[in-house]
C-alpha cells in the first residue's frame, strides 16, 4: 500500500484544557494529537485532515469529506496554529513539559 494513503494514527491523544464552541452551539472538548513526523509531514502537504486525521485520495480537497473542515482555505492556517511548535513533537519533549504547558494555558 502507498505510504501516503495509510491511515494517520496518533501516537497519543491528549486532552487540551479548552472547549471549542461549534457554530451550531454544541461544545466540543478539544484534543491534541501527537503524531509521527511522517504524519505531520502528510498533514502539512495537504494529504490529510488536521482536524479528524482523515487521509485524502488527493491532497488539498476543498473540504474534508468526513468532518467538513475547509482544508484548501484553512488548513495551512490551522496547521500553523495547532502545530506551530513542531519541535514539541520531537524527542526532546517530555510529558512534564507538556503538563506545564497545559497548566499555563489553563
Ligand atoms: Zn476532517
């Protein structure tokens, strides 16, 4: 199977201390995916949805067919916001650092 078509599987899913208010009024707890470098690269290249991790047949569809996220217009922006500190995903990151960061954020 083509590597680029393999499902994106997070190494870890961490709850983030904030709640997203959806346009229709529902509240959704946000989580942060901890991904492998390859998966991050795929998201950055537009091959997957940064929101629900759906892998696309072709990169940069207008919208994610699963969650409806506006991939072509917004993913680069979303990606920069959510994954701006890519080094956080590197081997130097410790869980303690992550907890500290979450505490500060809350
Ligand atoms: Zn999606």
